[in-house]
C-alpha cells in the first residue's frame, strides 16, 4: 500500500480474508502515520472484524476511534446508485477531517453492495468514474475494495478499468498498475516492471522500493519496460545505492561517484533489453 497518496482513487482486489486484512491494515496504518482521518465504509464486514484487522496489525484502535482519527461506518444496500449523493457525503467527511486538524481524509469502502444490482454494472462503472472528481482536490484518498470471490470476472474487469490505479493481491503474486506502469511482486521477492516508468510512476515506485526489506539483494527485472525517463532511471539508481549502503556501509561512497553508482545498480537491477532510456543517466546504466 506504500505510495498511495491523497488524490489517488485506487481499486484493490483480493481473493482471501488474509489478503483483505493486509490491504485494510496497511492502508489504515499509512493514514495514521500521515495524520489523516481513516474512514472505513463496511458492507459485508462488521465493525468487530475491521477492528480486529487493525488491532492485529498493532494499531491502538480504541484510542484512535476515541480521538476521532478512525471512523468505521456500515453502509446500507442502496436502492439506487446515486453518485452525487456519495460525492456530497465524501465532501462532508473531507471538510470535517480538515476542520478537525487532519491533513486529509483517507477512505476505504467495500464494494460488495454493487452485487445487489448485478444487472446495472454500467451504473456502478459510471459511479466509479463520477466520484473520481472528489479526489482532484488532493486531500482525499479513496480505496475501493473488490472481493474476487464475489464478482464475475467480466464485471470485475469492467469496474477495475474505471481506475487508473489498481492493486491485485494474491498469494504468489501481487500486481500494481499505476497508469502506464505495472509492478509485479513475486512471492520470492523478485519485482518485475513493465510498461512505462515516467515521473509520476517513479515517485510511486520509489516509495514502494523503500518499504521493502529482507535479506539478500533486491532483484528488479526491467526487460519489459517500453520506456523509462530520467526520473525512472534515477529511482532505480537511488534504490540500489540505498540498498548498498544498508548492506555494506560506506561502499557506495568509495571511488568515483559515477562508478559507485553503476556498481550499485548492477547489484539489484536486471539488464534492460528493450526499454528506451532517456536523459543524462542513459549512459550510466
């Protein structure tokens, strides 16, 4: 969940209760760390389940609820889909969060209510597109949660397509799509990049790489990148240098800076065979 920031409208799909818990707990922890109000809108889950998800992740739920930083609400099954009513409600919660001194509103909603109107998936997709404008202000984060065990594949694909940011959690592979970049994280710790690594996606990738830990080298496969600009190259270089500094203190500072940078990159980044690199770092990788 690292890298999700206010202004993002994210679709997260999961296939098990454990995956759902990981998504909810990490999203909440990130919100609390940034002094945001965390608003959870439940449908199939009850208040006890969500509190237990957060508690097991080490969050002091009772204290956070008491001071108003965490709010859990139960949504009723709507008789009809009304994007404007949802937008008005989000704006109300957004203004309240800012008025109470929080930096933003971080929302997470279970989308299982959409199953009550299976013949009206077009309306649900329209709803997802319409609420997008709430996030333009940059002080609201939205996480729409879809349970793959409940939704038909074709319906889920249509709903996922209404988001530019999609996270698909699985037991062996977690895939994140942010606009033109796809990040595939395998169970063995290998990360594969595909698509285009530009300025916007580089910021997300940098945050994601910084969150990773563990023993051994971090392996990033880049052969399926079609394009990487200077910010993308710099992100990979800095991740390599940070890893090198952590594992072998001071190693990245010895010798010429350019040479140390190139050596650090070779520790963690698989050779790019098809990506088009641009900018001054082109000859340094």
